[in-house]
C-alpha cells in the first residue's frame, strides 16, 4: 500500500469515527426558550437522594438561582439516562422499565395532578379519580399515558401497577396528593420507562420506583413558582455528568 492510499484510508477512518461518536452535543437549543429550570443533582449514578434547586433567567441572561435548595429522593436504584430534550449520551446506565432508576437528562414539565379538585398552580392541573391509572404495561397501546378507566374501559388498564389515587388503592397513601409529570419518554418507546413524576415522598429520603420525591413544602413552592409560559424544564444529573455537560448544555453554574 502506497503512502497516499494510507493517508486516504486513515482520513476515512477518522471521518467515520467522528460520525459515530456519541457524547455531549451543543443541543441546548431544544430548551433555549426555557426561563425556569428545576435542577436535581445526585452524588453518582447509584445515589438515591439528591438536592433540588430552582433557577430563572431573562432573555439572553445567565441562569440565576431563586429560592432555597431542598432535599429530594429518587429511584431506589439511583438514576440512568432517560429520553427527553437532550441528545443520547455515551457512558452510564440507560433507563428501562422497572429498573428502579430515575431518568437523567433534560425534560419538559407536563401537567400537574393531585387528589384535590383545584391544584393551586399555574400548571395545567387534573384531579385524579379512583378510575385514573398511569399505564406501565409495556405492551399496552396506552403505555406511558395517564388514562381514565371510565373512558378507555376496565380491560384497557388491566395489569397497570400505577393507580393515580394511591390514597384509595393503597390505604390512604398521600404520595400522589400533589405532583407533576416529568416528560420522560414522550413518544412512549416500549420498555424505555413510564410514569415518571415529581411527587410527595413517603418519608424523608425514602426512595421511589423512579420518580423524584420531596417534602410537601417543596412541592407547594414549585406549584406556586412554575409558570407554563416560562417553558420550564426539569434536569436531573449525577454531579460528574453535570460538570461534564454544564457548559455545552448552557445549564446554571452554581456551587454544587
């Protein structure tokens, strides 16, 4: 093989490597219009607790912290890369249905929900009923959706383990009394994880099945603070991943 051919082949290999490398991308345009950000950081992929902070920004301004930091708990197995507004990332576990991990990444914030008729929040709010279920059945065409059995039929919700009125189905359980949807896996890819919420914790520090749980006072502050017209996003990352991605994702740069 002559020298010229070697150079051409080497250059081709480099081009192919560049096309297939998965890593941090400057894809922050997906949330460039966000003016509110809820940030949860954890010690590492296996940590089951973390710290929640909230940030705001104006057009063209840097993020600035607003409000006090608060403790939260996450999945019983820690966290794993989820499907949201961010690009796919190499390294670290990948969120799967039933793995007990909270999805990591950047996610839109969806509707609020709870037991009361009125939520006391500017977010779109839906009162949950005894017939409300979130579908975690992978084979269901309703996978990763909150549905009402009165509308879709009792047969359609068979097998779901996510009643949205936990108080009525689980001996007065208050965890879903106030919460909101974290829009992980919005296209409902089968087996990629479903029914991811921010909700009240069962006890301080008690881990979840994959959601982010907090004290009632923290949830009520978020309820009063979040504004749909500010296009809020929810970010969850282990500290090392946050440090790696903070600049390229244009995230806040607090002293974590």
